[in-house]
C-alpha cells in the first residue's frame, strides 16, 4: 500500500517536472512570450506619465562620496 503511494507520488512529480521543463524550453525558444499583452497594459497604466530625467552629475557625485568613505577591515572568519 505504502509502496503504491510512493510510486504514484513519484509519477506526479515526474510529470510535473517534465511539464515545467517544457514550459521553460518554450519560453527560451521564443514560442511563449515573457511579457504578455495583459502585463504590458498593466505596466503602462501604473507607470509614470512624464518621468523626470536623471541628474547624472548628482548620481556620480553621490557614488564618489560613497566610495570615498572609510571602510572597516573585515573580521577574521570563524573568530
């Protein structure tokens, strides 16, 4: 009885694995779209109408300040 249950569960897991592998393979091959029309519509509705452009000089300055900060020495592993 218990052996039959394990065989049935193994078959279910095997079939599920094969189906998910096929779905991934179809997506990689380009048969199934990654972005569907419904997803694209919801992204366009929720997105900003007129986003402000990024200030690259300010971003560069903040990044330079971040990297110029002093760093603590790492602690020894297992200490």
